[in-house]
C-alpha cells in the first residue's frame, strides 16, 4: 500500500474518531438537557399541585398572584428547556450523520487499499509465474538440446560423453 493512501486512511480514522467523540459529547449533553427538562416539568407539576391544594383550602389574593406568577415562570422555563432539548436532539442527529459520513469515507479508503493490495498481489503472482515459466522453459530446452545432442552423437556412432570430474 502506498504511503499516501496509508496517510489518508490514518487521517480518515482520526476524523472518524473525532466525530465519535463529538457525538458522545452531544449525546451526553442531550441527556443532561433532557434530565433538566424532566426535573423542571416534575417541579412545575408538584408546585401546581400545591397551588391547587392551597386554593381548595383558601388562599389570599396575594398568595394566588404569587403562585400564578411563579407557575408562569416555571412554564416559561419549561418552554425554554424544551427548545434547548429540541436543538440538542438536532445536534445529535447532525453528529450521527457526521460520524456516518466519516465512517463511510474511511471505508472507501479501506476498500481502495484492499483493491490496491489485490492488484499488487496479482502483479507479484504474475511475476513469479513468469519466472517459473521461464525456468521451466529453460529446463525443457536444456533437456531437448541434451536429447538432440545424445541422438546426434548416437547417430554419428559416438557414445554419449561421460561426465568428467573436472569442470
């Protein structure tokens, strides 16, 4: 695999890891915002129940106004927190998509590297096969030439040459 492709794969892996970290942070932040919303809604419900109980037993107009004002502020806080939760959910969706995009980019580079390795392996196999074929052909030619020499010597009446101990 080429150094340039290896560098691209490493960069893609780093970007994918960074996207995963950002997604994790977005998920954690989103969960924290949702928990805060749950607490606000629960507190608003409890306070509203206290207001109803107090109204049934009778409360002064000032206490009524205080309860109403505070419940209105809680409603506003709940609404604002719902907006924050909605934005956090959108950010999580975007973070997931960013991670998927980075993962797909990394997969594309990995596929490219696999294809490049396959091409290199085929080239190596062909080169090895060519060397083997050339060697086999050379041996075959040598045997044919030796057989022809032996046949020519026998036809001429000379016995085949004995191998000598000296080169």
